[in-house]
C-alpha cells in the first residue's frame, strides 16, 4: 500500500493537507513505512476552493491509496475520495503509522 504524508520536518505528520508544500511518499512494507520519494506541491488557497488546483494536487499523489495529514477541510476530502484516495487525520511520528488504525 502506498501512502502520502504531509510533514513539515520529514519525521512527523504535523501539517494540514491544504498547507502541503510537499508530500512524502511511502510504501508500507512488512507493516513499516519505507520511503519512496518526495514530491513538491503548493498549498491550496485558503479563502476559496479551487477545483483546478485540487486536481493538480491529487495528480501528484494519484498512485497513493491513503494520505495522512493533521487536518483536511471537507471539500478537499471529498475531492480525494472522488479520486479513490482516502484521508487519515493523524498527528504523530511517520514511523508509527503502521501502528495507527487505517480503517
């Protein structure tokens, strides 16, 4: 399973989805996250929902099954679901993601 993570320090999931300047991509192998890549992004506009920008962001992580971030607004969460990507609200160490419920 491939996951995308929003992190300000590459150690913890600690940032909102809409503020992501990058996504850290991991493959869950043997129930442990193995780093695959870092993909640049740009924060989503805070004052309004921009579908074109959201489409661009979801294309960046389109090969991922899940995205972990500290928080996500309703419209971006729905847009991810429409692309088949589930969001998990989580704050903590990336290394502990395998211990976190993915349901």
